[in-house]
C-alpha cells in the first residue's frame, strides 16, 4: 500500500481527528470558557458546559470519526499478524489492564464531576429554586492537583489507558492508523494541557512534573504521595 492510497483511505478521518483534537483542546481552555460565558452566561458555563463539552466530544469521536475511519474501510479490519496463543493471552491481560487503569483514573478524579453530571444537577436544582449545598471548591484539574494513586505513576493516566487499549485491540491497518492519530493527539494535547496546568498550579505542578512521568513511570525516582 502506497502513501497516496493511505491518504485516499484515511485522509478524511485524519482531517476529522485533527479538527476534533484542536476543538477539544480549545474547549477545555479558560479563555474559551470566559468567551462562552460572555456569549451565554456564567451560570451556563459553570453548570452545563462541562456536560455539553463531554457529550459533544463523545459524539464527534465515536459517531463522526469512527464512521469515517472504520465504516469506510471495512476491508482494512483484517488482522495483519496472527498472534501465537501465549502472546495473545498476554495482550488480553494488558487490554483488561487498560480498562482497569481508566476506571481507576475516572473514580479517583470523581467521574460524575469529570463528565459534568454533578455540575448540571446543581444547575437544575438552582433553576427549580432548590439550590443545593455549594460544591467542593477544590475541583479536580482546576483547583485540586491530584498526585496520588494512579496519578502518582503517570500524570495522564486516562490518555495512557486509551493508548494501551488501542495497542492491544488487534493489529489491523485501521487500528494501526488510528493508534498513530491518537498518539499524535496524546502528545500534542498533553503538551498544551501541561501548559494550562502550570498556569493553574505553578511550582506545585513543576515539582510534580519532575517527580512523575507524563506517560511512562519514572522508575528510580522517589514518589511522594
């Protein structure tokens, strides 16, 4: 298969994934949220934007990009390598481990808050005239720097879990190309997320960077919980 044929098969999904990565990163940044608050309201951004952001991201990734990538290249779903049984068993263990890792990271970061359900629930109660107790002011990733648990091994466990899941999902051409796109997004998006976190947490985050690897554990360095 030539580069030209690869571009013909995957050019649309690569472009869509690039657009998704750009918009996904912009939507998480404070300047965008401040502009959105001026256009809508601070109440909307504080209570409903996170849920809308996650819902739109999920729909774009799994219904837009997936349709372009896999549905248009069904013939490229054939495995290129036949794993021996012993290797396949090890890959299954790693695949299950990736699911466990993302689950642990979601639970540790409070997945209801991560997806925006808690914020939306408080917003609905306020609209109904039944304001709830004020939220914990130390929100994950905004006012609370999580450095223990799985975040004490790598700084971006959700991204690492996603990459491990894809790497152990089968060696088809479709999956190989998708892994390449995801890896590029992980590195570029992780870089800009790190810049945002340095602005938020300053020297605390810089010390965290020196102690904990972004995507690979820094073995031999003492971790401080």
